[in-house]
């Protein structure tokens, strides 16, 4: 059985976050790219402590980049929308 990978789509702010990381910290950029590949394969399990968010962010998930930063995303059918790649649920 082969699972198909979902498409990743970035909201404008998340794309700007990723561009910021690329300029500021190559090591963190690699971590983010690895997390994004994992999210694409399985958005609900893996490294970065996947967590379903609550309250105003119900329906979104997050993964830890480091202590202060998270990837925030939501899953829709065959796509994953990345909302943020920097900060902590901003």
C-alpha cells in the first residue's frame, strides 16, 4: 500500500517566514524543510511534537521548530496549508 503525499501550500505570511529563515539561519531552515517533508507524509505523527490546536486555532496543527517557534498548518483533503513558520501561534 502506497500513501500519496499531500500538496503543500503556503499562506503569504508563512512564505515570508520561510524566506526569513533562509536568510537568517541555515540550520533551522534545514530543520523546517525536514519537518515540512514529514508533515507532507503524515501530518499527525512524527517529530516536532505534532499537536492539535484548540480555541481560536481549532482545526490547525503545530510542530516545534525549536522552543520559541512553530510551524502552524491545517489539513484539507489532499493539501496542507502552512499558515506560519515562525513565532508561537501568532
